[in-house]
C-alpha cells in the first residue's frame, strides 16, 4: 500500500478532513492539524508550494493495525517477528519519478511552532548504505536552511556511525507506506536493516537509485553530507517543549524526485502521529527484552509520558524477583525510558486508573522501588542536557510472592 493509498483509505473510512482553501505553511497548517488531531488532514493548497500536505495519517493504533491486516496486539507481534526475522525485499524497476531540481522551496515544508528555528521536514526517513552494514533507515528532523541546504539532528547512533565511516550520500524518503513509517522508528543493532524489517512486516517495494537501495515513497530527496556543521534548533519535540540548539551535520540537496500526483507528508511534533510512530515501535522491542527475563504479556509506552519516557509492562509473575528483572530489562531495551511500572496480568495497562490502583494497593516504596542514575533522553528537559544523566525509577506493582494473592485482588 502506497502512502497515497493510505490517504484514500482514510477518506473512505470517514477519517480524513480535506482543507481546500489556501493555508499558510507557517504555524497555521499545524494549528489546524492539532485542532483536528482525531483525523488525518489533507491540505490541498499550501501557499507558495506545489504539492498537497497530509498529516495525522498514522495517528491511530487501530488504523495502523487495520492497514497491516492485524489487531493492536497482533501489530506488536508482527513487528517483533519482523525484528527477529527480517527479510530483504526483492528489488524492482524504479517507478516513474519527475525531477524538480534541488529547490526545497517547491516543497510545502511547514513551520509547526513559533518557538521553532524555522521550517522543518519531520516525516523524512533517511536511507543510507554501507558495504559492511547494509541499508539503514532512520528518522531525523531536518531544518531547512535556504534553497538546497538542510541541517539534520543526528544522535550518536547508527547514522552517526555511517557518517564517521565516510558515507556521504543519502536518500530522504517522504510519504512512506505504513510498514516503512514504522520500521524507520525501530532501533536494532547495527547491521540489521530496517528496510528488511519493513519488508517482513508487509511486502515492500524497493529499488536502487543513487547507489542506495530505497523504498518506494511519494518524494525522494538525494542529499550529500558536506562534512560541515551548523546551528540546529530550537525545535519543539515529542515532549511539547523546545529542544536546545546544537551544532549538527549539514546536507546539501542535489535533486528532488516526486511521483506524479505526489503528496507531501508532515508529522506535527508532539501530536498523536509523532507520539505513536516514535513510541509504539519501542513496545515490541521492550517486550522482547523483558521476555528474556520473565514472561512478558504486553507493553504500553504511555501518552502521558510523551510516548517516550514512560512504559507500563504486564508480566506473568512466577518468581519473586520477576518485577525487578522486568524493570531492568525495559531500561536496557529503551534507553530513553525514565519511569517504568510493572503490573500483573489482571491489570489493564491501557487504563491509567487501574495502574494507579495497583500502585496504591500492591506497592511499598522501601521494597518495590528501583532507583538508578544513568543516561536517559536528551528530550527530557529535566535531564542534564550535556551528559543526558537522569534519575530513573522502576515501580514493581506486582503481587508479592510472600502474601496471599487473594488479599491483593479486587473482590468480585
């Protein structure tokens, strides 16, 4: 399913708002999108640009599961299976693309918040390739600096390693099918390809262009990293707070390729689509890690924790230490986690009142609290912004093995 097919599907479902009047790309489009966060929004005309904009497209677990022919819990299992058993896509002939040159001004790139440094590409998946590590996909916010220059926020992870290894060329894919949109947010070990994971989630068309193996997308930008850095930020990120200004890598756009009738995809930072695409793919990764320590039944990276900093983990407890083991495994799996709650299988982890009830009735701070001091997320404004050091808390809300289980269960 192509990105444009997803937009059509949402319209058939009554989940799409069309905006036909011209809309200002600075703040106004993002404001309309956030005011209609329960629907996808298609802006048919963005002032000063040549292409329509779709946003809030992947903002619902139910929609994502339906697009991939599964249930919500089945979606996590499908992602986990794909991580464990990635499958390289069969390369096809490139579809028809039209070159519009290297001019970023022709794209309807939005400025989402007045606090932002400028216009940001937010739904671009960066594709890089290395002879030893293969193909890597990852999201990076991209500040537009003039006609053909971008500044990318690059954490010390895989793209950073590729750049250190001398890789200069990349392709930025915008307007991706659901499995690519999900896979681009998955963190796996270096050398395991997120493109192969996308193909294992759902068959993915891929082809070679500009010495890269890329997925089919609405828009492809061919870019070269210049070796220079420039100031990037401030940028309102997933927490809804402005991230700090840093010196970040510069990339020069060499060519922009668009499909006939292309739709530009923009993700509003801190909106439901941003939080779901960034946080939900972490859930199967955490499940996988916890399952190595004890029996994990489900994981929810919660919206109240910005879909990034908090997780509730459901386990089937067999040993007294299983709760603490699950906490440690969750922190190892998702290094940005700040607080983790572990509950028994009778608790609905999607209901915060049930989680709070378990904390009120099954938790003792002197025995069931795990406290560590270690690097966390740079997006947490309360963490040390230079070292990322933060205090992490894990809450074991499971029924203690020493007590009678019936004393801790709700009476029928």
